[in-house]
C-alpha cells in the first residue's frame, strides 16, 4: 500500500491502519465476519492526494447486497481522518474463495 508515495511513511502507516479498521466495520449481512477478514478486499491504494482506491469482491456475484456493499465501504473508509476521497472498484477476477479468509474468519465461521 502506498509504495513510492509522496506521503511520509508514518502517515501511510497510520492511514493504512485506520482504513483497515474502517473496513473491519463492514460486514457481509449473510456471514458473521467482516469483509476484510473474509478476504473480500483485494487491493487498497493510497494516492499522494489521499484519494483511496479499493478493489474488492463479494462472496458470490449474486450476493443480495452487491449494489449496496461498495457504498458501505466507501462511507466507512471516507470517514477515516485524512482520506480525501474513496473509489471502490468491484471485481470478480479472481473469483473469491474460502482460501482468502483469515484464520479469524475461519474461527468465527467454524470453517477449519
């Protein structure tokens, strides 16, 4: 995240931590785990002007909240102090699978 950025490294680190914390407040309504731990966030890029670009996916293309989830992510990350704007790009390439889940999500979902 933020490699080669004009922002100071400590500012990139703070923004990154705060953005991840914000992403962890967004939950898939059908799964009791947040979208970050589920592995739905593929990329977060912080530009020099503090614009944040996020590539994300859903557990399935037909997910009932497909139209709403990017807005939830944009609102959560947009509220992070220092972020000037957020663009959420939805992608299904590569498709999500359970191997992207963190150990924390696997424990929450009892998927070992």
